[in-house]
């Protein structure tokens, strides 16, 4: 089975459309989204509609959680501003968002937005944070998003040594899952990457071949930027999208 895994779309319709087309071209059996369909970008309703149409499994992220609880206290300035705007835009979609799950297990895989110990708000940036998660990881692989930065942590089951596998300058990843390791894989962000590369992150995991790939996909970024400005959202978001 080939699973397409994407996360952190953040209301960026153009990037989401490109990601879905890429996955369809690669004949994916199942599409799973690790949360944060909304927030930051200009097209929350359109992105919700597209994931409902295209994805097999949709998980909530911290942005969905914030809107459902109407609590933006844990968000920084630009996230809070755009969430307050988004909440007004998607009032009719709230009941649908409430139905999305918090986590998902498929065979030896675990999917969640932030982390096992805190599904919505914990960031796994370093080995110390990953160590706490590996203690709770019962499956072979845990797929997450939230940081918007693709990275892989792996733990040797015998030695318990944990290492961080760096992504090269292209931002792409391809690894074979080895039997004597457990993995925490961050699939990055479709619509709001934070590693300086202005391209969507799109991942595929082949459960038969045990191979994980993450590609970087171009999209109509200037079209997204134009809509951000037209809708009066913070112009700083445009800089983030460009990787500045």
C-alpha cells in the first residue's frame, strides 16, 4: 500500500492542489493529512472542501483545535490574527472539523499532528524532545507535522541510540525503513514550509517496500500571495511563504 502523507496546508489552496495532483500521479492508495488544514492562508473553505473530497483520513492540528475551543492564547501574533479571521470565514464548516480525529493507527504506523505526548502543541525539534516520544511509541513509525520542517529521528532498538537524519539542501528525503530502528518522521508543510524552501512538502510511504520519500513540489506561489494581500491578511505571511 502506498500512503500519501501531507500536513500543515494552512489554507494555501494552490499548494494543496499541486500536492494532490502529485499524489494522484503517483497512484496513491490512501491520502492522510496530519492536521492544520486551516490558518495563515487565504482559502480556508476551499482547502477544507478539497481535503474532504480527496483525503481518506483527516486529523486535526493545533489550528483546528484553537478554533474549535475559541482559544488563541497559545498562538503567536500572525497565527492569532489569521485564526481570528479564519474563524469567521468557516463558521459553516465547524461541525465537519469536529469530526476529524486526533490520531490514527494503520498497521505499524502512527499518525498525529504534533506528538504522541501532546497531539496538538508539542514541537519535536531535537533529539531531547524525540527521546520522550520514543518512550511512548509502540509502532514502528510515527508521522508528524506541526514544526513545518521535514526531519527524521530514528532510534536503534538494541542500543537505544537516537540520531537525527538531516535533510539535504534540496529538502528532499528518501530512506529505507530498517528493521532494527523506530522512526519519528516529520513530513513538513504543504502550504507554509519554514526551512527556507518555498515549495510544498509531499510524502509517500510504501508499506510493502518500506521506503519513505519526501518531495518538494512547485506551485503558483504568486497567486497565493496576491490573495493574501487582497484579503487583508498580514503581509508578513508572504515573506514566510517565500522562505525569507
